């Protein structure tokens, strides 16, 4: 509240300003009696006074007033820096802007009391207050930004739109991949189409659109400028808003004394990150030549890991070929795991000194170079070569040296890359050791336009445009490749003295990351029924490692856990099981893996699901770091498409492994693994497809009865999200996955156990069983973790005539700050959960790791739901007050959707079903609702509003599916 006191010789009049505002106030102006004030604001008062006087703003600050029809006083009140004063008389600035320390109250939004001194003439009228408002202040002046738009701004907006917006929103001619996203060339804007409204949408998010905090105010307005010029001005003029002086004056003003907003020009975390000497990834070498399972290895010496180098050699472990050798710059950092872009993949950007085509790097046992791998539906070959021809075994790490291990024709072969910095004509080295065998091996070295020398055992010749090395059994060989003249290359080869024997490099090397990083666990609310402790990730670490957990498992020694981060790091943390607050001790074990999204210990050995392989990690010399990344199985069929994640990792009692493989987004599957549940045999020798028809299956839960739970996400052929109880051989609905199913009808797919709307959970993740002996009455329950909302859901379910159905309802827990995807119950009976933000989601912290403890007090959670021929039977974890159970305490609505090739679906035929009666069974935990009109439905919502015996409200919303009603 603002007071203005008019003080004459014999009278003092007090005028109170409450909600006075002017018709032409700024768009973000607020009434001065608003319940909450912004942290940084401008107080603006307009009043008339027909005489000279003074405005007393503070005990030591008086502002003279001349005779004027209208006086304006504006006080800028920042939480930091000094207050600023401006005074106008009849629209002329007569004072300021000037700093006024007398009005500065850091962190205190209290308004000043303004006293108007009117002199001795008591006959003069009191001041007339015409308008007053408070206006939030921003760091940047929006009007100045918009008024300064130019061609450079338009180009900046185009670049940002192409990188971050185009995949979902599309162009005028090509719709985006997300039909719910506004198509700017012809759609109406639901949140406003003027520049400031677009800025607000980018800042705060809207519906499924998440905020874009990585963009500055200027960049957001650049995007708005591009949308206006590329789409609205010509093709959607109804949504085009003209920029006038009045519009500019309405835009948010900037703090006068604020530090100018600047783009953060520091490198993003994925470029700052010290990855180590090698990075597994998919790399486009040149157009039409992609190393789908690439291993980029830095060959020059120096600090900083693979991304900070000057020279690289890139292998493809599908084909065991050397794909390229480059210098200068590394990669373009495009792709969903790097810059977040969709429908993109990573390309080499340096100068290409050597390029080998897609195909085998070693001749077959019969001497053939023909690529025998199966063709995808696009005619390209995918997956690894046959095992009896060439089989990638793993990567040895020894400091900055790297050794690739493979079986070629059944013989173990080692290769280590290197280089000689020879100016504009660098020399690339391939040091090869061949194990015992009876006949020589043939290695494709490089195109024959390059010069090649060989030292050690073996010989060189050119065949069909390539240098080919013939390496005898037991050979220790080094091959030199360059554009330098043959005489110089020969002299360099003769003078090179590094040992040819690679065996010392495969026994474990010195530690590369010996430091331990300490964080401190944070206890949750001790009064909540479920207490959520937070384990801060080691974000401030010496290697700038990106902290987005993709999976974890507890260490066999019972002291901690191993966590894999999506950008390739693997960390161990100890101290998890100590009561919070406690010290957490983090140690980096490995880095450079290809999007690991699953972790599992089996028989004391550590396995990681990567996009390109199921890796088994070894510490060969016991120094606490991984020095051998064994490829336990690399049957994975990888394409460059951004969406085909390999999710989760579980085992069965026989030691077989299970993970889920996503399909391509909005495009037909190319290879049999697209959209599947996969099993890797216990010995790693084979991979079997167990079920298909998935779109984006975020992990897998293995059940004791030989079935599985796999979630899936809304999209094409997926009208909403779903929880699937999976049986071997089943098809689960995605016609764009790799499948032979041609019938698009709903009856051709296995039914979903639970369909979930976006309003409930926009992206369900992995499920986990509550052990029978923990969490009291919740023991044996099924839980679903949410990437989309950061919540934990209980999943009461039932089987009716062999068909499964159920519902989801949130546990009474606040949402976590990030999506949680992986969960495991620890030896202490608590649920440990980890996850990240990487693609669309409601909770956007980069990553998080948590412990959820059940306190033991009544939680009144719905743990069972059964559909009957006449209604629903709902069971709670704890007793309910019978007197609160009335038909009015519940509300039931149902609806349907249409499953098509379009993305998602709208609700149809939504209606409420009358509840005729509600009664409590004798155990006081089970409620029966009589609903005679209940029928099978993919979607229902049951709202519950009852009480516990002590009067505590018990409120729940269950979203569920009824596939079948039991016979009466």
C-alpha cells in the first residue's frame, strides 16, 4: 500500500492508493496493492497539484515540485544496487535519472511513504491521484531489443530455430514431427503471437512446450523475429502483430543499473568435459559414410582428452575398419545428447587425411571383401560382421594410449593408433599385433592415393584402389600412412623407435582420475509418510563431467553404487546408506561410453547398456579405474537416428540380460532391433528379439513368471502413454517399429495394462517391485517411475481371464526436480531412484539421485483395484473412515481415443459415470463402488476424497484401464 500525505499549514490529509492504474499502463503493470511484489520493480505515481511545493520521499530527500498540471514520480527499486529516481512535470523530465541511496532497501520491497508539502495556503486542494502502478523490471529493456531488430537478428533467430525448434514445429512446407506443436505458417497461437507473448512462451513454457532457459532475452526475441518474418507476415497474417510506438512502450523495461545481459559464451558442458582418450559414438565421416559404432581416438599428446586434441583416428567396431583420420577440429557436437537437437547426428569436422569406405576392415577367412551384413530396409548394411570373420572384443586403456582388441578369423588381434606431427602432412600410425594362427591375415590399410610404409613383419601391396597389408601369424607390425613423399615417410619409419609389442598396454595403466569428489546428502521431510533424501551429484568435478544419470546398481561390497551418466561417464559413490546428512564420496571410473542407460552387476561383474554394445567393465590392476571396456555383446543394430535409445538393464536367474531398444521417431524401422525388447544370452554370444512394436520403451522389469513390464510413450500409433505387461512374441502397437504386422487395428496388438494420459504422466519410465518385506502394507506392490514428471506412481493391477489391467496413482511425494527413470530397492529397504532431463519433460534439472524411505505411518495409498460386473473395488494401504465413504466422495469419468498413425490423440466421448452407492468392507481398507454403467474402457479417472479415521484427508486421482470385466 502507498500513502501520500498532503501537509498544509493547519491540515494533514492522507490519501490511500490501492488499485489505481492508468489506461495506458505497461502490459506487465500491477496494482500497487497486489498481494505479492516482484523482486525488482518500478513504482510509478501520477498526480496533479496546482501549486509549488515539495515531495518528501525520505527524511533527507525532498523533491521540489513546480506548478504543473501533472507530476510523475518513478522510483526504481532493485534488490541489488541503488534505487533510482525520475521526476516529470507536464511530461518534461526535470530530475534524474539519479541514484538515491536514501530509498535503497536491499532485499526489502517496502514502498516509501511520500509526503506532499503544500506550503502555508490551506485553501489549496489536496493532490489528485490520477494513476499508480508497480512494474516488474527485467535485466534487459525489451523495447530496445525489439526496436533494434535487423538482418543479423533475423539470421540469429533462424539458426536457433533450425537447431532447437524445427524438429517439432517444422517449416511452412514440411510439418514438424510433433503434431501437437503449433505449425506457425497456418495455426492459431494459443499463448499469443506478438513478440512478447512468444518471449513469455519460451521463458515459462506452455502446455507441452518446456521453458528454454538456455536462451537469453535477446535470443528469444530473435526467435520471435524469425517466426514473424518466416511464417506470419506472409503466410499467417491474422497472427501478425504490428510493432508500433504504443506496443514498444508497453514492453517490460530494464533495470537502469543492471549488468547488461550477455550470452554465456563459455563452452557447453559436453564440450568442456574431459572425456578421456576415446569416445564411442556414431560419426558421419563424409556424406554416405557413417561409422555407426565409431570409436574416436585422440592420437596427439596433451591434456584435456579426446575433444581437446589436434589429431584423431576413428574406427568402426561393426566392421573393424579404420574409418577416418582427421586433424584440426573434432566434431560438430550435433545430436540429442550434445546440443539437444532432434533428427540430427554427429559429424567429423576436421581435415580428412584418410577415409576408408563402409565395409570390412579385414578380409574374410576366404579372402573376400564383400560386406555380408544384412541390409536394412533402406538398403544399407547394419550390425556387426559375422563372428567367425571379425568380432570386436573391447578397448584397453593405458594412460593416453588406447588398444583395440578383436578376433579376426578366430585369432586375437590388437591395434593401437598413433601419429607423427609432420606439419601439413601428418603421419598416422597403425600398430598391429597378430596372435598365433596358421595362415596370414589381410588388412585394408588406406586408399592407394596415400603413401604407406610398413615396419616389422608383413608386406604391403595395392589391390582395387587400396593398400592391403598381409600380416603373418604372430606378426608385430607398424604401418605409416601420410601424404608426405615416400622417401620422407620411409625415413620416418626407419627412425621411429616405439616398441611394436602392445602387450604391456593391455594389463592396466596408471589412474587418470584419482581425485575423490565429496558431496553431502540432504535429508527429506521427516514428517512425510515417504521421506525423500537427495544425493547431490558431483557437478563440480575436475573434469567437468556431465551429470545426467541413465542407470545405476549397488556395488557387490554393499558400500555404494555405480552410476552411468548419459554423456558417457561412469562413477562410483560411497556413503549412500548412511543417514542423511552424510558425506558422499564420488570416484570417476570410466568415461567415453556411448549413451549408457542401464547398469547391472552380475556375479560381481559390472555391465553397462550402451547404444552400441553391452559392455563389461574391468579394473585389471585394482587401482579403482576401468582400464578395459570389454564388448560383452555388440549385436546391437545401430543407425544414426537420434531416437533409438538402448534403455535399462536387468537379468534373470539364469544370468541372461534384458534391455529395450527404441524405434525411430516418426519414421519406419530400418533394422529388426527397432522398437523391441531384447535378451542377451548369459554368455553374451547371441541376442534374441522377445517382443516388438514399441516406440520409446524406457527400460524393462523382469518378472518371476517369465513376463516383463515395459513402458512406452505417446507418439505415432501411440495415442497415449502405456504400461505393457509383455509376453514373448507379443506386438505392442507401434506400426513404425520393425515388424511384420500389417493390420493397424487395435485387435492386432496386445492390450495395454494401463493407458496413461499426458495430464497424469507425460513420460513413464521403468517399473520396480516393492519387496514383500519392506514398506509395510505396500510390500509386493508395483511402482512406476516417471521421467516426464519426476514422480513415483503406484500401479494397482489385476488379471481377468488372462488379460491384465490396472491404474496409476501418485505416491504422496513432491515431484523431484528431474525425471527419474531407474529405481532399485537397497539393502536398507529404501527405494533409490536416479534420472535426468534430456528430451521433453516437465522437470528440467539436468540430473538427480534420491532415496525414498517409508516412515511407517499410515499413507492411505491405493494398493489394489478390481473391476467387477457392477463397479470398482478399491483397496487402500490403511483403514479409511467409513462415514466419509459416500457416493459423493468419488467421481468417475471415462473416455476413449482413436489410435492412428498420427501423433497422440484427443479425448473422445468423455462422460461421467454415476456412482449409485459406496460402502466399506469389514477390513476398513476396501471400498466397493456400485457403477452399473461401467464397461471396458481404455481410459478412466477415479477421483477419491475421503478421510482417515483421525480425520486426515485422503485424496487421490487414479487413471486406469479396464480391458475386461469378469463374468457376473
